[in-house]
């Protein structure tokens, strides 16, 4: 019989304190809650607002291109777009060659997004104030560097 390795609670504590993934996810949930609360009166969650902002930057986009720009897989993006489409905030349609699926904001979606802007601004100011402008700038710089990890490394 194989002996079972005992759970090392001290190792778990060390990982929880030093793991990049663990810390980023926890911080994301905390910050997400601030934005969710601010955007709730607009009928949006922070994740939905981000998708609408992504679509608001372009006239329309393929699902693949949008997924790439948001660092999401296509399946997750499609699943996250579905409630927005059911609510009439986003619409999808076939591309020029019929093989690609494109998405865009509807007029209703553009109005909902515009309604969210002031609420987003309030949450953004709250987060920056709580972190302090210098720490916030450092955080944003670090996050930009982290996003670059998705690009193939040059050897």
C-alpha cells in the first residue's frame, strides 16, 4: 500500500501568502465586488460592463477577435455574451463569409453602457483612492506586464 502524504497546513499558508494566482484571484474578487455594487443600479455586473466596453470600442467584432482581446476562450465569451444577447444589449450575426460570428452592441446596449459610465467612474475613483494613486499606477503597470505574458516569448 502507498503511504498517504499528510496535508501540510504550513505549506498551504505559505502558498496562500505568496502564490501569484491565489493573490490575483482574491484581489479580483474584492475589486469586482466594489464595481458590481456600483454598477448594480444600471442593471449590470462588472464582468458584463467590461464586455460592453470591449464592444463599445469597435463597431463590431468577431467572437474570436473579441475573445483574444479580452484574454478569454471563445466558449467562455459566448457563455458570457448569452445573457447580454437575451437582454437585447448585444446582437450576433454572421460575418461576410458566413463562417465567422460577429457581435455588436445594440442601441439598448449602448444606452445601458452609457448609463454605467458615471457609476463605473465612482467605483474607479473609490478603488484609486483606497489604493493611493502611486500604488494604483504601480498595480496598473504590473497588470500590463502580466497581460504581455499571453504573447509568445521571443527566444
